[in-house]
C-alpha cells in the first residue's frame, strides 16, 4: 500500500484532499518536488495563486511546516 516516505504528491496541493498515487487530476513538478492536483478546479486555483502555493511548498521542504500546512 503506502510507502513509508509520504511525499507531497499524495495530497492535492490546493485543497489537501488525499490523492492516490497515480490518481487525481494531474501532477506538476515544482523544482524537484512533485505535487498533485485532484481536479480541474484546483488546477485553476493553483494557477491563480501560484506564488503562494510555491512558497508553501518551499516552506514545507525546508521543514518550516509540518503536514498540517494546508490549514488556512
Ligand atoms: Zn484539490
């Protein structure tokens, strides 16, 4: 089932919904991090607020935030 190393692409970057590996709507590479998006709507949201989501990702990869980084 799930591997022990849970990467960012297991959850939708925008809404935080769990996305099965290989599932979801699409995935993107931001730097060397793969992220998933669950639906076209979330892709829209991502495109409209790219900088914010990229900043979130960066903060996460630097260990500044834990897995609860989706909370508003
Ligand atoms: Zn989503």
